[in-house]
């Protein structure tokens, strides 16, 4: 699982460099996210533009990553492909996460 991290202003951007977040990589994803977000900004944007598939284990890994951030930090999601976005909507996780069509949309939004 490949993740890269950059910080712009008060936002940390984590980009997923894999076309899948599924059961085979969920544990590694959580570990990588923990390492990348161990210390950082109050707002993290997870760039999912390259992810073409996510299953329930991948969804669980993203939720676990959000919880690991704690109450004072926020995890937003950017650039989900239609199939990935559909998973978030069907599971009602779109009420838990803010979903942005693009990374630019996420960066121009306020942290709320």
C-alpha cells in the first residue's frame, strides 16, 4: 500500500497510490495512515482519486483511521471514483465523512 503525505496550509493531504482498498490491504492501510497522521494538522484530506475499488474492509480501515485521529482532528475524502463514492453512499458513510468531487474542492472548503 502506498501513501504519500504533503501539507498545505493547515491541511495534510494523504494520497492513496493503489487502485484498491480491500481486505488484503486494510491492515497495512491502517498502519500507514497511523504513521502518516501520527502528528500533523487538525484537518486531513484523504485523496482517493486513484482508488477504483473499495470493499467493507477498506471502508472499515478508513473509519478506523478517522477514529485514530481523535475528536479534535477531521478526516475528509476527496476525488472518489463513482464506484467508490457509491459504497460510501450505500453504507450511509457519506453522513460521517465529507466527500468532495476533487482535491481542489476539498482544499477550497473550510475545515468546519
